[in-house]
């Protein structure tokens, strides 16, 4: 197995557990402990994980966000189910916003036959427009290559002049205190502008992001409709949830 695939498999396992151990990863992934240690050292040097005492390891949180290539390998079935349901809410003639993030991006394959206008800050949407009836407007601004996202003052200024029937946002986490959150203040600002300018805002987040809080709060969880794959009674008391 090539190192890149091993690294993505390790990240996928760490997404499921707050903390993992070398021996556990070795057993789950059927890779020698020595190889796991080398891979963990590489991931630590890249800033993607934090090494702990006793052979433990966890994903790095706070100001860090996983690269888009890693995110695309995590929780694929859950994300696809959420994206498919979200796409079913879109009707011909709608003007919608598609956010950066893997789950909003996955909506595109279910939207290809609809006559709609898509405004997006997701650079990967461009690759999915072939043989569609979609009119696409891609925002200007600074491209963050590792996230496939467009951000910054130019993006925010453009968004402030646009209004949407529906918006579909991604997030790094959602919790009662942390709201809809992301490690990047620019992403948080962008999401809040879109929410303010949308008739209806949906946040597409799989259950691995439930009760997680990263650096920046974009807005409260009761300010949008959350589409996820698992119920949470505590959070449902404070926000509107749809389980796809």
C-alpha cells in the first residue's frame, strides 16, 4: 500500500475516535506497528495530527483543517446520503449557493438535470458542470488550495450583493456552544454572509462533526436547518434537524 493511501486510512480512523493508539491502528489497518509509527511521524510533521505520550495520537484541531483530499475519503456513504437528500430540496429555477467542503460538493451529481443557477466558492464544482443544465457563477477571491475554497474580502464583497433561494453550507463542527464552526475566520465570515442573504440555509454535516467545536463560530445552530445522518436529542432541543 502506497504511503498516501496509508496516511488517508489513518486519518479516516482518527476521525472516528478522539484518541487512537499505535497498536490499535496497526491491528485495524493490518499494517506493522513500525510502519504506523513512521506514517504518524510524517503526519505530525505535516501538522495534521498530534502525537501523545504512550503511543497515542489524535487529529489536530483548532486552527487546522484537513486538506480536501483527506476529507474526500472520510465518511463517504454518510456524506453521499446527506448530499442526495439536500439536492432533492432544490427545484428548477432556484438560485442556490454551494459552499466549500466535500458534502456540498457531492450534491452536484444529483443536481445535473436541474435548470438552476449555482453560485459557489468551491473550486471543484467546475469539474462537475459538464453535460448539465446548470448556470454557474464562481466567486472571485483568494484560493486556498488545500481546501479547494475561495475566500477573502473580494469574496465577501461579492456575496454581500447576492441573494439566494437556498444555500448549502459545510462546516468542521457543530455544537450548542460552538454553533456552526470552522477553523478559518474567513470561512466563518463567508458562511454568515450567505446565511443572512438566503431565504433558507441548510448546513450539511455528518455525525462525526457533532458536538465538535473548532476555532471560529459562523453562527448559532438555531439559525439554519442542519441535515445530518444521526439524531441527537440534546441538540434537537435547540435547532431544526433533518436526518437523511
